[in-house]
């Protein structure tokens, strides 16, 4: 049976490792023509060679680089039908963060989503529609424990995704946001060149289960097919989000108590 992704041009940023790698592999398995973008060129090349895609090194912190990425993708595989804004970093740990640190994380975790949409949505509208996939975080829905910069950029990216959905859904543009908690990637200490599943890490209690990148990719594809906006690989994130909405003050007080350092 032919997949709806077969022959479609798909771009995945941060595609050389982690969730991005898993997304690239998943789309390729369904016959998509995948462009693997990553600022670590050798990782992008390794993944692209394995799945028969195109590797494009570059940094999504630059709107010019995103524009060039889209141009290369269109030249190689035709109009972009799916853009996965997956690249992200952690940083901006507190109020002592430097201007440079805050600028970098804002560009990569938030503004890159905006620049990607500016680069691909006009072409998607000409084609009758397209899909924007944003890899965000549970931090987009429930603050803590996460650095300051990571928290506000993920919140902002979710707000932008909602705006896109509200503004362009009637014109065939779909948006899906992946908001996991802990995933077995380099952000929690995994060797980003180790692509084996099931690598175990010892982490503080209370942070929840660790899921594999492949599970995130599988759930994302399922959500895209079902037309769902939000993907929550960790069900407890959804439960906490509902508690937050039902009683914001209690949620804030309880979360603050849980995160307060022991004395």
C-alpha cells in the first residue's frame, strides 16, 4: 500500500541524531524523500546515506541558512510538503545568563520555527497544503524542571504553532507539536553518535519514564495521519497540564515546592 508520505519532500532539522534521526528514518521508511539538516555535517551525511536522502549542513539559528536549506530541498526533491522543525538546544539557565546565551537559544528554539514557516508555507499554499511538525517539549506545557531559556522558548514555540494552526488550517496547512518529557537523546547525556535503542541512564527520581526517539517518531506520524495537533509520548504530561489549567495557583505552589532545593 502506498503511504501518503511516498515521494513527498520532507525536511528534518537536527536530523543527524536523536528524535530528528528517528523522524528522518520513519519518513524514509514510508517512501518520503528526506532532507537531513544538521549543523553537525558528518552526522547528517551518515543518516542521509543510510536512508537515501540528502544531507545539508547548516545552523537553523540563521534565517538565511533556513532559506538556503529549503532552496536545496526543492532543487533536489521538489516542493516541500513536510517541514520538521526539530533542532533544539538547552541553555539560558537562569537570570545570570548572558545576552549571547539567550540570543542563541531564542534563535534556535523559537525563531527557527518562524523562519521555517516563512520559508515553506507560501510554497505549501501553492501546492494545496502541507504539514509543519515542531519538536517542542513538555516544558512548552508545564514549566520545570528546565532552564529558563529552554522554558520560555518552548512556551513561545507552542504559541506560534497554535497561531499557525488557527491562521492557516482552512487553507490546508496542518501543524503537529511533539511535546515529550525525557527522551533517550544527547540532551540527557546519550552519546549522539550512538544510535542503538535502550541505552540506560541514571537520573533523579520523579522525572518520569524515558522514551526512545523511535517511539516519538512513531507517535508523531500517527498524530499527523489522524490530524492531531499535540503528541504526548508521556501521558503524565497531559495530566499535569490539565491540573495546571484547572487550578493554576495550586499547580504553581505544588510545583515550586517539588523543585525547591533541599536544605
